[in-house]
């Protein structure tokens, strides 16, 4: 059966790194999605701050490697800091590329073969013309090819959304035909399968996407998931069955594309917002059991 994973974000704040891996293992998880983004948070990037964690020594990441080995957890995927691009700040964007390169090096340190790096886009207000966005993303991801090859890590793109006046709109890679083109062109440039896709079920749900059809379009390019639910209005990061997601369709999609990787949940708000902290370990166990149910029904 597939390994079932959950993100470290939320858990490390409650338990510390070692404690997070301990409770993950006790809840029934065999894999982790390592939230490297917690070491350089969204607001810090928007404010153009830097982080001592992303230095050549990689000291900040070794604790994740040690905890994974100690508790028998596989670091199956990781999430780089985001946003990956800040409009109009070329020097800081060069720093962010270096952060992505250090994140790739960190993945080797923690024995993690996949890193989600959000596509490079400006949001709704500063949206670029489609061709400019295409060229920018090909250029930025291409800059990361040498580091990805050096450290033996696959870079995963993710489907995004954006907001304006309280309404949610499609953003880069939410057009899954275009997402396929990104991955295919980048792999052609790399000369090997160095790029894949992390399908975020919650983002797809917000945009009214049929998850089963979305999976069929992406097919073999899917190398990981961010599995979570919502009410169709807000990016709530809830556990499946707490929102309006079509989870039977998700399982059918896994079968139809012949997916045989791990299943990872991005459900930190279920842990940090939806339930009392006293229930955290029980909620985690339920999420792990949900993953096992999906895997069993899909034959993963």
C-alpha cells in the first residue's frame, strides 16, 4: 500500500521537529511533506526579508533528517518557500532563486526526492500577459535545472489560484493542458524527467475543477498531491469529507491514471483551527486512516 503522508507545518509549531515526527508516526503516517516554507514564511517574502536558515551550511534542515530516521518516517516531498517571485524586485528575486537552490540542497540532506516550487506569478493586480508569464516561468525553472540535477531532486509545479475583491480566479497551472506543456517543455530542456506536478485538490475545488478529469489530463505527470478539502469559497485546508470535495471521484482518478506514489495531506488548518489542540493526535489518526482508505479503494 502507498505511504500516507502529512505536512510538517502546524505540527512543528505544536511539538517541535522531533515531536512532530513522533506524533505523525503514532497516528499511522509513514511519510512527511516537509514544510521548508515555515523557515521563510509568506509574509517575510512579501516584505522582502531574508532567512538565516537558507545558508550553505544547511544546519537548519538536519533536524528533519534526524527526526525522520529516528521515527521511521520517509521525507517523501517538501515545499519550498513561497511566493517564488515578487513583482518589480529583481535583486530580491535573484535571492529567491538562491533560496530555491538551497531548498533543493536541503532535500538531499533530508533524503527527500521531490520539492514543490510554486510557479512564478504576480497575483491578480500585477498579472503579466500570458506570453510574458510563460517566458518568465520557463526561464526561472530552467535556472534551477543544474541544482536539481546536482542534488537528485524532482521539481514539482502546482496549480494556483488568485483573488480579487473577494472572488477567486484561475492562476498559473490551473489550466491543466498548459500545465502539461510546462512540464513537457521543461523536461525536454532538462533532458530527463526532472519536473512533475503536485496536484492540489483544494485549489482545484476552489476553481470548480472536476478532479477526476483534471487527473486524467495530467496523467503520468502527477508525482505528488496536496490533498485537502474546503467549502468551495475559502482555501481552508480541511481534511476530506469536511468540505464539498468529490472524494469518490478522486479515488476513481487515482485508478484511471494508474497512480502508484504516496498520498500526502495538506491539512494543517484542520489541526490548527478546526479542533481543540487536545484532539490533535486523534484528528491526525483519522486523516491517516482516510489516506489508507483512499489507497485501498484505488489499489495504490
